[in-house]
């Protein structure tokens, strides 16, 4: 499919055609729509934010959530976590959350249509974005593996120690 046809198809579907964000660029906006229906805009500036796209049926996502809790335990409340539940109804997400420990202070947002996931360029579960204090994407981890937790800790520790870097122009 050509780029023009793809752009027209996206616009016809009511979606904006956007470029995929990359490391060094500002993170796209992220509206929080909680499983209970409340909504708010997630500010992604001023603190280190971990944004994780997951699905309740995804076993690697379950392992990643356990590792995110361990990262929070290791680094403390200096991080904010935003989990994006993709492609599922609120009741399914609420049931999952009722039985799943999450890192302290975690915000959960719904993405039933997958629009947020596409806007952020996440194509696999889980996909984890690390956002610096300036709202810039500093690292992206696609998928889960045995070194997931160590990799996140290795990226996050220097981010917590350094001042914000300007976005790539």
C-alpha cells in the first residue's frame, strides 16, 4: 500500500496520520481514560515516566508488570508509571487489575481501539517507553526477556541522576 493510500485510509477512518515517535523526540500526548471511565491528560513532563503498553491476556506482559514493580521497589517513588491496556473492554481490565499487583502510584489507561498504541508506534506487547523530565523519549523496550528488569534499571538510574536533556530538533 502506498504512503498516500495509507494516509487517506487513516484519515477516512477518523484517525490522524502521524509519524512514529523515536528516541530523542517528545513523547506523544497521552490521555488517561481509567477503567472506571474517568479521563484526564497525562502530563509527561517534570518527572521520569515509564509508559507500558500491555494486554491482560499477554503472559510476557504479566512478567513485565512484575519486573516494573521490582524496578519501583529498587528506585522508589521518583518514577511515575502509566500502563496502557490495549484492545480490551473496561470490565476485563478491571478484573485483571483486581488480582494483579502494580507498582505504587500507577495510572492505568484504556486503549480499546489501539489508537494510542499506534500513535506511539508500539507494535508488540509489552512495549515500554522511558520518558525523561522534559517529556522526551529516552529509551524504548519492545517485548519482554530475561534481562528486561536489568535493562530498565540500567537506563533509569542515569535518567534519575541527570538533568533533563533538550529534545532532538
